[in-house]
C-alpha cells in the first residue's frame, strides 16, 4: 500500500518510523525481501466525499453507521466492502479465462441499480463477482465502522477557486501553477 512506502524506505535508509510518529504505514521490507507475512491487515482504498452520491444509498442502509451513498472501499482481511456508486468499470476478463459466460461482461456491479453496498470475499472470489452483503450483514457492519474510523481522521478536501490564469493558453500550452509564492502565502 502507498502508505507503506515511507516507513519502508526510512527503514532501508537505517532510520525508524512508527505508528508512534503518527504514521499509518508499515515497514514491509521483510515482506518484500524475505517473503514474511505482511503486517498490514487492512487497506482503505478510498473515501470520496466529493463524488456524486449514489441515488439509492443512505445512512439507514448503512445501519445508521455510514452513509452508503458515499463512494468508498475498504479491505480488511479477506473481505472487501464497496459503498456508493462504483461507476462503470472497464474490467476485462483475463485472456486465460476466455470461456467466461457472456453475461459476466455486463455484470460490473450493475446487478441492481438500487444497490449501494457490496461485500466480497476476495480470497474465495478474487474477481469480485459474488456479492455477499445480504448474507453477511455482520461483516458489512464491521467494515462500515472501520470506514467511519478512517473518515474521522480525514483532512477536508480543499480546492482553490478557479482562475483563468491556470489555462494552457497562458502557460506554454499546459495546465500549471499560476500563483507566485507571495500569492500563495497571502491565501
């Protein structure tokens, strides 16, 4: 996971970085170099508060814990939970599995237009085709709680106001920074 890069590189350089330093990453060099078990047991894939909310998600659908209209994904152990609108994926079956039924091609989490929660056991179902959310509400509830825990420490998204000075016509044909250091300090 990307959060593991920094502590791993610090460890390789001879330093130490730990959770006590406020990091949520692990030194995974022993996992990479020696094949040891990873210290990571969960991965927050995404919480996107600015994404268009799914029309059929709600706080009630999330057991009053999490608004399932918000696009989010988390993996804990062998379980992966998705909430919100997963979009329109471009998943293509691997070439070695050319015998997949044609209906799988259009299965990209579009089974129910009124759905906003999916749960997969990725050890048993690495292609995420069998939604277990209805069968395992206990796991859904636990993973929604983890999303809430992560979201509690999230830093709010901030987009600066739009300005025409960032347009490529004014920056050698490329979108780029337009503010000087002094202007950024004033902001």
